C-alpha cells in the first residue's frame, strides 16, 4: 500500500546518532527516504535500506458527566478518592451499568473516523492484578468492539515547509470502549503505595491505528488530527497533559520486502512533541542495535522526556496472560439504525447510529476546505487556523468585524498575532487582544488612518501590556486599558500613531531628508531610480511609520524633479 | 409444607408461628398478633435451635426495631403489604447495610457492607423484619452447607420425631450426635431456618441448585426464578451468568408472595428484564387435564435412589390419574451438563474472586514485603482450599492456550442444553417433573468422606441444567423417606412462566400433603395449633 506509510521523498529524513547516548547534540547520520516509502540509511555500504513501521494505540478519555459503568462523577484533579462509587471500588455484589453517553461518544468517534459501526458489540474482562485495578480485571471489548475498519487522513508538511503539505492516511483497526484504571502514587521514602480511585472506571475509547506510519512526525501529525477530531466532536477533551489522551507507539524496523521486525512498545508519552521524539529515537535505536549485530527485544519501553530517549520498563510479571472472558453482567450492546430501529421503542433506551450520523459536526478537514473556499485563503493557512486551538474562531470573528479582506486578515492573524501568542504560550482564546479590538485596529489600517507598522506597534504594545516585560509600554497601556471602552483609535491617538495627514508637514520632512542625502539624490538624478526607496524609508523612519508611503513617494519624486 | 389449618386464636390467646405468610398477615392486620411478638418468638426459636448453626449473624436489635416500626404502621392501619411485619432471614452472601456479610469466608469475616442488595431492600421496603444472615458453604461453593468457616449447618429433621423414630443407632461406640444429617446446600442455613420455623421465608441463592437442593433435604419449598426476573445487585456472585436469588418458604403460596415483592427490572442489574412484573396470587387448580407434564428420561440418573425413583413415578401417576397428559421426554445433552458447568463455574469464580486482594476491604495479610506477596498471603489466608481450587482450575481454563478447548466448548454445550429445553417446551410440554436430589439427606459423617468437588458434582446433577438454561424451577416437598427424611421433587417451567409453574406446584403440594416436621424445640415455642396438624404421608 504505497499511499500509506512513509511515501515519497518529502518524509523527514531519519537520523540517528551513537546509540545509548541521549545527547541532543550528537552527530547525526542522514537516512534518506526511497521512492517506495522506506527510510534509507546512507553509508555502511551493501546494506539494504531500513524502513520503520509505526502503529499507535491511543486511549482517549470520554467526556461524560459520569463514569462508564457507574454514576460517579468524572472530574480532573478532584480530591483523592472523592469520586468513587461502590462499583468503582469493586465492592462485592456491585454490577456494571453501561453509560449511554459513552456509547454515543464512541459511535460518534467511529463515524468520524469512517469506521463500520458494529450493531452488536460485546464486553470482556481482561484480568491482571494491580493495585489500582480494584476488581482484578478491566472491562473492555476484546472480541467485538463498537467500531472497526476506519481510516484517518492527516496532513503534514514536507521538509518542514508550510507551503508543501502532504496528505496521508492511516487505517483505524478498531475503537473499543473500556474502563480506565485508578492511579497509584508511590511514596518511595515510606515504601508505600497510595491508591486514588477517582479515575477508576472512567470511560475510555481505545483507538487502534494500523502500523501505517513510518516516522515520529507522521505519528505526531496523525495524533494531532485525531485530537482535533475528538475535540470537534466533543467526545473527548483529549488534553494530553491531563492524561485524557494517552499514546502508546508500537515501533519496528525492517528492510522493505522482508517481514516486519520485532517491535517494541513505547509508553509514557505525554505530549505530541514527545511522541515524535520518542518514535524517532526508538527507530534510530533499533537500527543501530541491528546494525551492530544485536537484536531488538519485544519489550515495553518508556520515554524519558528529560533525557529524550526510551528506556526498558521493568516488566511487572513477565509475559501476561490476561485470561479474557465474556463479561457476564452486561448483555450484548445492541445499536440501531433507522432501518433496524424497532417501532415501539423508548428512544431513551436505544442508540440510533443514523441519528448520530446526521448530527455530526463539521470535521477539521471539512472546516479547512470551507475556510479555503469561503475566504480565498491558502490551504496551508487553513491548516494552521484549524490546528491552532481557537484560532479559526478568532479569525472568523475578526473577518466579520472588519472591512479588510480575509486574505489580508490572515496575514495579521498568522504572522503577528500567532507569533505573539506562541511566544507567551497562549491560545487564541487567551489572547489579550480580543477579536473585536484587532478588527478595530485593522479597520483603522484599512481606512488609511494608520500605517501597518503603526498597527503592528499597536499589537505589540497591547500585547506587552500583558507580558509585563516592557515597563514603559506596560504603564502606558495599563492606563489605557484601565479606562474602560478605550478603542484602538484612542490608543493610537494617545501614542500619536495616526498617519500624518498634513501635506505641508510631510513636505517639510521630505525636504529635510533630501537636504541631508546629497549622495542618494545624485544617484537618482543620475538615473538609478531605485535609490528613491531608501529615501522613502528614511522619511518613514523620521515619522515613526506614520507616513503614507505612496504619498511620500509622490512628494519625493516631485521634489527631485524640480 | 402445606398447612391446612388457618391459624386461629388458640386457647392461650395467641397465634401459631407455624402458619403461612398470608394467614399471619391477616392475623397481624386483625391485631391477633403484633409484629414485635412475632419477631420475639422467632428470635427465641433461633436461640433454642442455635445448635443447627443456621444463622451466622442474628440481628436482634435491628429486627426488633423493624418490628416496632411495622407495629406502628399496623396501628395506623397502614401496613406496607403482605410482608409487613413478617420475620425473614437472608443468606449471608447478600449485602445488608450495617449487618455483617461474610459469605462464610475468612476473606469477608467482619465485613459490613455500606449498601443493601436490591432484594434485601425490596423486602425491607415491604416491611419485612430481617432476623439475620444464614449460613452457607464458603462463597456458596458447595452442596452440603458443610464448607464454611462457621461450621456445618445441621438439618432440623435430624432432630425430628420422624427421624428419631426411624433411625437405628449405628453402633454403641459412636456418639449419638453423629447421626445428624446435612441440610444440603449451599443455602442450607436458609433452608434450615425456614424448616425449623425460625422465620417465615428466607432468601437463598441458586447457581447450580443451591436453593432447591437444601429445600429438598429440609422439606421446604425452594424456588429458583427465571434468570433475569430478580435483581442480582448485591448478591455476592458465584457464577454471574447462572446466579439467581432463591426463595425458601413453607408453602408454594408463600413463595409466590415473596416472588411478587422481589421480581422486576432493576436499573442496577442490566441482566434483569425490562418488562413490568405483575405480582400474582396463585389460583387453586381443580382441573389438570389440559396440562402436559414432561418426564425427562435422562434424569433417571446413575445413583438415583430407588426410594426417590418411586416417589417420582408415583408423582407422575398422580398427574396421570388426575387427567393430565404425562409424557416421557428427552433432554439429550443433560449428562454433559455437570462437566460443562464445572468449566463455566470455575472460570467465572476465578474472575469474580480476583477482587479479593485485601486492598479495598476484607481480610488483609500482615505480609508487607511487596504488593504481590501481600496479595498471595491475603488470598491464601482468606480463601479455603475449595475456593482456591476453583480459582486455580478456572484460571487454567481461561488461559489463552486453553480458552477455545474448554471455555468456548463449554459455552457451546451450554447452548445445546438450553436448546434441549426449548425443543421440549416447543413440543407442547408445559412443565417438567424431575427429582431434586439423588437421595435423601446423608449424615454429616458420611457426607464429608467425599470432597467438596465430588459432592457438588453428584448433588447438582438434577438441578443444575435449569441454571444453564436460565429456567424457573421449584422444589416441592413430597414425601418422607424410609429414614423419616424429606424427599422433594422438582418442577421446571418455561422462562418467565413462574405463575404457571407455581400453580402446578401448588396443586401438587395439596395432593401430597407433606407431613409437618415434629420438633420439640418448636413445640415449646408454639402456643398454636400444632396438635391439629394432619400428618398424612404421601408415600
């Protein structure tokens, strides 16, 4: 399947350094990608190229008021053991009762990932002893999960250039519903383990992605796209830092045409950035291991984000036999569609796949296409708008409130606003400049009341007020923003940022520049007309950007031809 | 046990505690007896029959408080229903808030549940007075009520006039009390409690016959309802896919009364049916000519005592003579049932017992070298050999390499067994009539010569297929054996056709006139009408 996996030369080259070392600044050896999709390490003559195979297992916590099988609330960072029902603590005699919301969220996710929804799915018990698994088993869907055979398309950029986007597809093997476990907190000093069961029994969707990826960046892009889809659906908040999205990567390397190599599973990856790092590190580690005549062990490894490498996890009890068994306390989960829905059925009691399908919101890919069509922006711009949290809404709000063309607005959003936000690790929702104020500012610009550099100063100044770094700007804007209802126009006026409309004043400034720059004037008069730009620049500098460049050019030309 | 005489005010101005629920309920309404009097009488009887070891916990204080509340309701003229003020007992594998729930295991000794099982709650909501928790085999694993940490339950019939008269002392060297017989199990405590008149009804549980088997040995009615009719929430499971709360009473009518208060959908148990359950009173059949009674030939099992066989065929003749159609039917997969049950039961046991790790509740070993060593020690100390044996074999059957060969095959056989019943009922048979046990109750000293597994295998053989198929079945006390011990027969009905099943059982109960147990202890505590009781024997 050439379209899948690492296809084409665009794939970021696989690099590897001396194994064992986790140093980031180690010498790297380039590994190119061949046309078929494999990564080809250069050097070590006579060796066939290596290709990496990456599959993912992703656990997404379902956004729901209560847990998968009990009425306990779901809440992040609640006091330990405050959200534990008798069932969650596995008190004898308690029984699971399936939460309909969790089923609907999973069906929704399955549909969004182009899966076949099983009209009948089953629950199983997976047994293992662990302190934060009170029942001694996890209820999951091993035999027949809710959703199977889907796909996820995701885009990433070639050679790290925004202008060269490539779209890839990863197959979704299945999505299953299962219980989350509790949390163990190890107090090594007192050699105690403390158990918090707040998370025990929270609904999880396990999304199993086929090994269709070949590098960290692909894995990261696929997970980011999944994250966006989940957030769009509202089926999971999918915040990795809060553990709502957990990614395990299965990684192996082989020579294309040969069977897959022995794979390792990398766990403990808690951000998308680390996912890319972990996968790439592990690929390089395996290649090096094999090239040095070693073998790759089928083991579980943890990513150490501080050291930037993967390390073997101490295996709890060696090979586990989970002794799967059907969950006898839950009847098969039956889902209906318009055709199979029985006539006299209480709609509160059933889940109707078609009903959910009709109400699916626009998925990120559709949103991007609509942005391109509606606003005439570039596809890569739509990508950034959708991928950056809240940026699309911000953009659309600004567009609604300004006369400026969307194509021009996007530049302001992507190059000015976004870079400021990123600098301070803020999302668009947290932007100190509201969409209303930015629109106001852009309107001033569009009306010719201020220059773009002045507007940028405005953005910077407004932003600095919040960054609290520049104390003089901070004071100015603190004062401005304290006074409620101050508009950018007022700010601009107080900062004297408006364009100089006075023709005479402008002519005087131009004259002063001409008088100072005899050499440049001579060059222009000698036929090198381009030099006039330098004079224009000097005028603008003298006016702190408050001069309309077209007007300045006219004045200068007139004066020089005199 | 059928009581012909309606309890009446006796010369002593009191009422018999030997009556049936509907009659006692009427007496309570009329003020002939108060719930507190009734409760105190039962408590006194529990004390004087303590040697039976039927109860693990007697909740005297709460029982009296509940009786007092009930009394207030009667005084206001607002009783909650037929069960208001009726003393009952509950097998100690049902959760009872505030009252210890032990499963007769070291693992749960001292465990006090924070919640009531749905069935317990329903009984309490109906005003019933909970006297205490009854003895059982550890985690209901057994067929004798001999394998719990609180010791074996003694069958009240061991102390009956009927048994004492018949039994010939074995030899002079053996102590006299070695003659006592087992109750059967695993709900032996509940069966003994009802049989000895210490309560009017008791809850048991039935996974492979655990309600019907002791009911047969103790001469009481034991109903195993259809799987899914009564909530299992709060019943500490043995085999989730087969467990049902069982009902033990003195007569079939009482079983219907208790069933009426327990049955119906429970949102806390997803395996209960959604259909609304209509409680019913049983009609008195006069004509059985439209009935078709099936006699499954496979239940003529190896080891069936000639005495039981005789009672069984006599019962078939009884139906035939009354005009019913009696046909021999075949349930061809019956003899695979026990081995199939063994695999499914132990697999679920292995899974269900996994939660007992000493962390959240129950016994925890002092061993603290590591979490794993603590688990191991906790489970070694907390579980008996029988329980650990089942856990081990269950885990073996669930291993990846064995799953297909054992668990999956057993499930397929289970389907075949269930289909046997479907076919027979589809052929027009209304009710199946079978023996409940292979023989009458054995003396304890005999019983323990075989291990738990062998005993369970033998004893569940006639009862356990109904659990595989989820069908309702009821033991009706039928006759006394040559040794003066009860013999019961089993009726198996169609799914959710409890009314039909019990109606037939009631007709049969009336015909056979099973004799009442003659107990000194009971006589002492009853001021009622015992002497008027007919003791006509069916056999």
